[in-house]
């Protein structure tokens, strides 16, 4: 019997004509079989070919992206958006967002979360540039977080957050996830989302939280 041909992540992605990121997302959603050896993904070519034969090729990327959007939206809802974040400096932002998380029952103690976020910001600003920051503790704390959530605070005027590009920050995403995998997924999703030009301005101009949620969906067409 011939030995199964094994493909790397790059080889499998090229064979399916999709990005490695999309392929990994399909595996995490259990739509494709993959084997992780250390930090490297491996795939059996016969499995990849069998899956490909069952798919309508033009829809493969769309199906994967729809599932990714659905996964991200299991972490956020309209109640988790604070449209009027009134803060004058960065530690006031952390205090306000910590209290907002406590009010939504995401964390058990506001004081603990504020302390964790402050320690992270003192180490290095989570302002990624272009008016956006991804607030988060330095590590996952499953005992202090009641459920995985992503919250958003919006500062209309913007404020100095010591971002890499020194630009004022308007959008503060607070990532409170219960596993490292969820945390990395949320970071990847948001990073990809904000590649879109003018998204920040669209969010600032949105009339309500429902509209903001629609803007946070990666496009599938």
C-alpha cells in the first residue's frame, strides 16, 4: 500500500487556491482535517482532494469567511459597545473599559482587570496605529473571566495612547478571552478587518450599535 502523501500548510493552501490563514480557519471549524506537529500543520493529500471534490470552488473562500465571521460574533454583541467613551488619558480609558466589562458580567472584578491592563500598557502600548488599540491582559486568566468576550469603547475626539504611530486613538477593543487560541483568533480577525481603508471613520460616523456590528463583519462577497 502506498504511503499517504503529506502536505505542509503552504502546499495544501496552494493546492486549494486559498490563503494559509483561511485553511487553518477551516481546520479550527472542523470542516477540514489537519494534524498539528509542534507548531507546524500537516495535511494528508487524499483528505484535501476528497474535501475539494465536494466543494463548489468559487464558494470555498466565502464559506470559510462566513464561518470565521460567525465565530468572532460569538464574542461580541451590541451590549458590548460603548459609543461614548469619555476619557481624558489612557489610564482613564482602562478604568472605564474595566468597569464596562464588569457591568456586562464579563469579569469578576473591575479592580483586577484595571490592574492587569495597566501592567500591560506600562510594558508596551497596545495602540497598533491608525487610531486603534487592542487592550488585553498579558496572559489568559480563565478564573477571572466569566466568558469570552470582545468589547469596544469609542472615543469621538481620540486621545494620546502612546501608539506606535503617535496618532490619537479612537477605537479601543478590549479582548477578554478564556483561551490563548481564542485570543490569537480575535487578534487576527481584527487585524485583518482594519486593513480596510476608512473603517475607523465609518465606525465613528455610525448612528447606532447595530450599524457598528455590521461594519465589524469581514466581507464575504
